[in-house]
C-alpha cells in the first residue's frame, strides 16, 4: 500500500477506515443540506413550514451517517452472510410490492404506518454483495467458472425481472453495473460478449414490440394504474419521442417537457459561479427540484464550478475504491468495494447526465444529495461497507509487514 493510501486509512479512533471516503460522505451531506433547503421551497409555500423538509432530510442524513459508522466497524467477512440475508429479504419485499405495494409515480413502495420505503433500493445492495461473493468463490484457472457465472446470472435476472415492470431505468442501470462487475471480476470475454449480444437482441425485440402496441391498448393501461403494464405507455412515449423543439426559439412551448426545459434553463443561466446559495429561480418551476433534478439546482446556484466539484467527488470515490481494491489480499473485499462504488457512482453520473440534457429522463435521485429516505440509508450503507473493506485491507497489509519484519530480525544460530 503506497504511503498516500496508508496515511489516509485510520485504524483507531471514532472514524476509522479511509479518511478520503469519510470526507466525501460528509461533504456530499453538507452540499445536500444546503441544496435541499433551497430546492424544496415549492413544498413549503402552501404550509409555510419552511424548515420542515430540510429538517426531515437532515434527520435522515444523521441516521444514515450513524448507520455508516456502525457498518464500518463490522469485519468485512461478515458481509458474506449479511448479503445473503439482505438478498432474501429484498426478494420477499419485491414480491410483496408487486401485489400489495403503494404506487408512487414510477415505482411501487411498501408502507408501514407513516413510513414508506422502496424495495428496489434494498435489492441493489443485496444483489451487489451476493454477486461479488459468487464471482469470488466459483473460480478456475482462467477466472470465474462458467458454473459460477450461471449462478450469478440467474440471481441477477431474477432481481431485475422483479424490478423492471415498475422501474425500467433502475433495472437497466442494475444490469449495466452487474456487467461492469463481471468484467472487473474477470469473467470470460467470450461469455461477456455472448451476454452483450443477447441483451442487444432482447433490447431490439423489446423496442419493436413496444412501438407497435395499439393505441387502444395503451389507453387501457394508462387508466388502470394497478396493472403491471401501467408504465408501458410512458416507455412507449419516450421511445417514440416527445416534444420536438421548433426552429424558432420564440415558438418554443415551455409547458412541454417541463422537467427537462426548466433544468436546461437553470443550467443555461448559471454562469461560472452561479446565482449563489438559496437564489435559485427555477426551483419554483422545476418538478422534483429536490430529487431527480437537484443537480440542475446545484449548478444554477453554484455555477459550473459547483457542478464540476460534485462530479469530482463521485469520481474521487470511484478512484479511492479502485486503489483500496488493488491492495486487498483476497477477492471478495476487492470485488465488494468496487461493486458498491460502481453502483453508487453510476447512479450519480446518470442523474447528472439527465439533468444536463444528455441522457433521457430516468427518475433516478442523486446519491447522498437528493432528498429521500430509503435511498439515503442504502447509499450510506454502501459507504459503511466500503469503509469496512478499507479497514480490512489496511489490517491485512499491516499483518504482512509485521511478518516480514519478524523474518528480517530473526536470529539464526551459528554452529560452534
């Protein structure tokens, strides 16, 4: 482990593990508090309770940081068992959500009293842990064995099928991240290319099927919100294309494609340094300004500098995960920290790409910044486990160095 990595990993004290990851977590939470307070203004105009949304969000972040601390103190090897339990629980919750879940926009949620949560967020965590465990155990001389890949693929496919009917974008992102994890785990290129070809064939077939569904059938599904097909008309609309901007900007209908339109206005008017914290204008017109499009508010208020800084934090997190993974002495922790980092950072990059208009709207929040409950806790869990891996890697290397030191100082008896 190089000196820069060593000095940033603490073994003792209240906050252990990689200090850079801790700083990224706390910095993102700080940015989140400021931006959510500003972006949630349209939630408070009617009630007059201006502090309520940010206080609730702040409480979730504090609980999440506490959750991170607890998880980072646990030994890394324990997550092999935890991952299996989380996966089994997520399967049960996803199945329950299909039949008894509350429909909230594009996803099904499960409610317990006044508390609601999204099972797909829990499923992502369980899926990453179980997948990297399978890929680290079932191996041969060439890498991941075909048997191990088949088990992992079945587990991934089952989870994705339970999610896809309610949240196509989440299912697609999970599939992409799992593909990257398999690539990092050295799954045979022949298998990966075959899988990629199969996915492309399924995608083309799905596209042709969706665009040829009769309009009368789509109308029936729009009206029946309890149907498992109620999201299909939305997918068809996105595939066929929405509002086409006119050549003359003065003829642009600002009431069409509201989210994308106001997000682009926020970004186009920000300048280098932005309007300043709390001075956003588009927050009052942009639906989900505190969630799916919060990155546009960050740029509007903080300018290109703030937008670039937030992106840098996520990329730095991925880089730190890679550096720690390279120092792990066994495959499971190395795959685990990379899998969690890829899941979190991929979601972040896609959210930012949507906000700046280079990617279709997906409805994905910005990890650790967007207002939310389930996603906040799960993202904090990602970082807690990543910190646990960093502690494990450091202890393993210290043990190796101690053994080497003992060998160097061993006294060899000399015969008389």
